[in-house]
C-alpha cells in the first residue's frame, strides 16, 4: 500500500488506510482518522437512525460499505497528495477520485440480489445524490460499469468487513410496486448520509459535534406551554372572557383530549381566528409526550408567515428551542446549536415550509435528505392544509400515508376549510384516505363554527362585473374597509382610483415594506383612525388585522373564507356582524388553480345558495376542484419512482428534479434600497466575496428587502440601467424613482400574470 512513515508517526495500527486528515492551527498534523474507524462509526450511527423504522441491519451494512473505495491505493495516494499530508509522494492528483462507485459495485458483487442493488443506489449517491438507474453518465448503471477496475483494487481485509452480514438480516420490508419502496430507500439514504456527516464532523470539527443535541426534551417543554397558556387565559379574562376567547379555550380543550388518541391522521377544523396555532401546538406536545414522539414539525405554506409562527412558538417554549427552516433561510444570526440542528432537524420543534418539507420527501441530494430520518416518530402539522399542491397531490398523499403507516408519524391537517382528502363514491379514482382514517379533533365542528360566526357574507352575481371606479366610490363611503383582489395589476388599478390616503399592499413591495405598512394599519385600527386598504391575497394568511367591512373579489371558496377571517376577527362589533361583500372584478384571476377555483365557486353560486361559513360545504368544493384538475400527478412522479422489478430501475434524480412546488425558472429576485436595505446593499457591494459567512449574514437580512419579478421584466430594468450588480449574479435597484413608498416597485405587469397568485 502507501508509504507508512506518516502513518507510523500517527500511531496507526491494524489498518494503514485513512479516511480523513486535518491540520491544526499551528500547522502540525493531527492523527488521521483511520478508515476502519470511520466505517464502524458511520455504521453505528446509521444503524441507530434506521432502527427507528426497523431497518438497523440495512443501516449498518450501508455504513460499513459506503467508503470501501477509499481503501484503494489510488485513493489513499490522492488524499495524501491533495491534503498535503504526505508531500514527498510523486505528483498531485488534479481531479477528485470517485470512491463511491467502487464501493457500490463491490456491494453488488458481494450481494448479487436485491440487497446489493438497493445499497448500491445509496452508496453510489452518498456524496452526489441518489442517481437514476440509467440515462446519463451520472446514472447508477454507467457508474457501476466505470468502477470495475477500481473495485478490484479494494483489499480483501475490507471485503471481509461486509461479507459477514447475511442477506436474511436485511429483509425486504416494503411493497416494491408503490411509492413506499422508493421512500424507504430514501430513508435509508438519509440515515447513511447523516451518519457519514456526523462521524466526519466528530473527527474534523469535534467542538461542533459536541454542541449537537443540546435541546430540551418534549417532556421539559410541555410545562412551559401549560404555564404560558395559563397566563394567557388569566390575561384575557381580566376584563371578562369574550365569546371568541371562550371558544378558543374550548378548542384547546378538544386538542388536549384528542391528543390521547392513537397515532395516525388527524384533522383540526377551526374557523379563522379560532386560535388553532397555539391549540395545535398543544395537541402536538400532549400527543408527543403521550406516545414518545421525538419532535414536532410545523409546516406552513407561506414564507411570509414562517417567522411570525416561529416567533410565537419561541415566546411559548424559549428562544433556543425552535428551529426555523425554510428553503432560503440562513441561520447566521442564531446560536451555533440552532445552526447545526437546522441541517438535520435534530431538535424538538421545527417550523418549516411546504416547499422545504415536501420537496425534501422527494429529494436526492445529501444536504436535503439528511433530515428525512428525523421525520420518523414525529408529529407533523400542516397549517392551511388546503394549500397542499394540487398538481402533486397523489404523490404527496401517498408519501404521507407511508409516514403514518411505517414511520410512526402522526399528521394533522389544520385549517378552517378542510380539503376533501377522503375517498368518495363521486370521486372513486381519487387515491385518498379511506373513510375514518383521518380523525377530527374538534368534537362538534358545526357548533364551533356557529358559535364563532362573526360575519355575514353577501354574495354577488358572477356576471355582474363592477368597474374599478364604481367599486372605488363604494369603498370610499367606509371609514374602515379592506378590499382584496387576486392579482397585483388589479391591486394597482383599483388603488389608482381610490382617494388619497388609501393604503396599497402587494408583493411588489419588499417584505420589510409590507411589514411596516401592516403595523401601521394595525395601529390605525387600534386608534380608531380612518383606514382603507387595497391588497392582494397576501393578507389572507396569518395577518391578524381586524376590519368591520371586507370586500373580496370572486375567488375560490377557501380564499373567501380566509378573507372573512380578516373581518370582525376578535368579535368586537356590538350588536352586529362584520360584513364581507363579494364582487365580480373587471379582470379574471390568473390562469391556473386560482382561476379554476374561482370558476367552481361561480358555478356553485349559479346553481344554489352557498353558505361560505358552513364547514360541510368544502368537501363538495374540493372534490370538484380535484376532479377538474388536469392532473393530480402532473409530473408523473409515481411512475418515476415505481421500480422495474427485474433490475429495480428507479428514476430518483429525475423525480426530484420534477417535484418542484415553485417554478423559479422564469423569475429573478432583485434587492430594493428601501429603508435599511440601502445601507445593507452598500455593504454587500464592498464585501470580500471570499468571506462567505459575512455574505450569508447579509443575505439573511437582505431577504427582507427583495422583490421577485419575471426575467423579461428583469432584462428591461437591466437594459435601461436601473439595476446594478452588487455581488456576483446579485442585482439591486439603483434608481429610487422606480420604487415608491406607497406601491413599491414600478414595473409593468404581464397580461394574465400567472405569478400574481403569490400576491
């Protein structure tokens, strides 16, 4: 093998091969990590992670085999030369040597059956991601063919390490005909890549490794929740318990009682403003304590409210007990423990987004997959569950069923407008849930809705279109009124014909700008000042504003119910209900799911009188919405992940690339010099691009000062000199006249703008 001088100095015995080397601050070399030690350490962790879903022997074998390719002469020479650890060796290897493919091929040779093929996917992809079986040079088939020579170099001593595990110790656990099989492989993959990372970190950065797992347990968090809720109850009853707060107490009581039910699927159906955020947390804590669940994962559809929800949970449980993890979230401004735990969700409470959670379920990259095994034995709450993506509903629901059936996960669908996930005779082809599988937490949903009714909804004739000018005249007759439309262009057109002093809200205003405006709206409402607001639907999710009158452009029934949640939210109107008025605007909603939802609402209104506040109305609405959808698996995810039985051919990577909840291929984000954003952008322009941590910290703050636009709009701004590159491939608006304090970025919208659904 390799020259042993350095190894002897490091007191390496038994096996000469090394897995990792590191240099201390003073320039001296630490003792290398022996390869055999890394294999055994990874195998131990991987088997422990996989034990949670009865696959410890699989995890152990994957851990022992994953880096066998590092034992070859060529790889040992490579690591010494590349690191500089053994400078007297001849020449420098310029290209990284693939050690994963030889490891995968060897395990296939030693286990020429389904065990070898399953593990070869996992091992071949433990650095670059799970591959497809065939199709490109990155495919497993191609890589195995290329690794024949390298695999033959692996010493017999290392082959013996993985020879002694009988295939009977690795039983075939799941049906290969469905999504359950590919999800199980990704769970094994998650166990391996997290174990590999942690064992490497234990050697390379031991101080970080020792910071992991420093969170309170569910049992320790539970009394904090009880104490907080007792104090909240005391505060709201000081001047007498209002009807709304009384019902919120009953919702919490129902949640506590239902938490004792056996793990599985639950629904929490509570009207907007009924206190479901804290009550659902109460359910999750009680349920986790009762059934020894490891963590609580709260999944939110909008990035705009994830910080708000995480802050609520921190106020209840403590600042350092909650991980806030979204797809673009950078944790440089949190404790190191939080930063580390966000990598693999190894914390008691995680607040994340639909995009982060669902895309991770279908991901192949190690960084995205590390967290998967920590979903096992958890309580997952989907806030605003009706917003689960329709185009991917079949693979999403199938995956959630697998999490409950095989991975000890309890799932809660939390919303005021429950989607129709159950199978029905009218929609027999829908592969949803059997009747009774999803259990309702609230004992009497109709009674709760009746008790919490704070508004009346005035319908309209879908054919009776009102002009912006006539609508503006009507709105101007109110001192306090909120009007919600379905796209940004409509928002601006209506705003432009409103009286001076009207407030505008849309996503062409950067997040910090919107937050400031919403804070001012709340203050004006509290001090009884006149306040008229024209907004896109961004105010319908998690924005606890409270108007006596709300006008809503025709939309899906669920959106109308959300709009009603901004009216008389706290039930403060005396002797009267809040008023929600529907109207038919001059412009149809954007093409896609929003327009389809609106058309279904209109068809219902033509046929019958709809009670938008009756929770039973939504089963029929969502059933028709799903039935009329062009596809509930628009990218054919199920077929891609169904293995071909003879060769176990699976298209992991293609499925991951196709499962994209947000198509950002035609959009760009630009930074806005609004308020503090101006100084942050200036700082970014002069930062050393090699100072990655400083740049990430700035980007974390600058997310509050960005706006997303189409690429053709981006090119138009760039062509007229309105943008400046302030960091590699990062552009900022440099002309102040193109961003107004009242309405945000001044740019032409596209006809039937499909991006406007995000507000």
